[in-house]
């Protein structure tokens, strides 16, 4: 089933508004094994990503912070998408999401609900809003991995 452009735009708006109004996994996580803070100085978005990894798998993930609708919705959608995935799967999804949000013709992949964020590509100034949570999670994972290597 293929959606017309107007239908896709309407779906995009509905999902963004829903996840902005009622963000999933919006809470602190005192027992997080990984954490990072992200800030977009262009629009003031700030968030903290918390993740609890066990044996290389994201068992729990959450976030707190404030930002625009796209930033909040992207963080909410991201937490749902990466729960239960391995670090390698999360890193691959991070790379694919970045490509989807920045390239005119990203590689074919079934993004599921995350596909609604592809509409951000039409607004280059908003790409940083959509990628903030993803970069912050990437930083949390790589900082912890880099710290473990130096100890």
C-alpha cells in the first residue's frame, strides 16, 4: 500500500504530535549503565539519554529534557526502536537514520514507525532536532566503550 504525499504528511504530523504530547520512556533512570547529555544550541533542545545495557543488549532506555516537537518525538520513537537491540544493531540503525534524514535517496530499509521522521529531510534546519537523541545515544554507548578500553 502506497501513501499519497498528503497522506504521508498527515501521518507524519500525527505521529510527531502524539510522541511530543505523550513521549514514551520519558523518565530518569538512576540505574543506567550508560548516559549522555545532548544539546542543540541552534534551537535550545536539551536532553539526557539513559540506557541500561546487559551483555551488549539495550534492556532499558529512557530520556528527559526539553525541546521542540521534532526533538522530543524523535527521542521517544528512538527509545521504542532500540529497546531489545544489540549495540551493533543500535549503531547500524544510528547510521541508517542519519542517512535517511540527510540523503535524498537513503538505502532501502524498513524503518517502521521511524519512517515518519523522513519528512524532516524537507526542512534542513530541523535535521539537527531529529538527530539529537540519536547522536546522544551514540555518544553514551561509545563513551562507555572508549572508557572501558582505557581502564
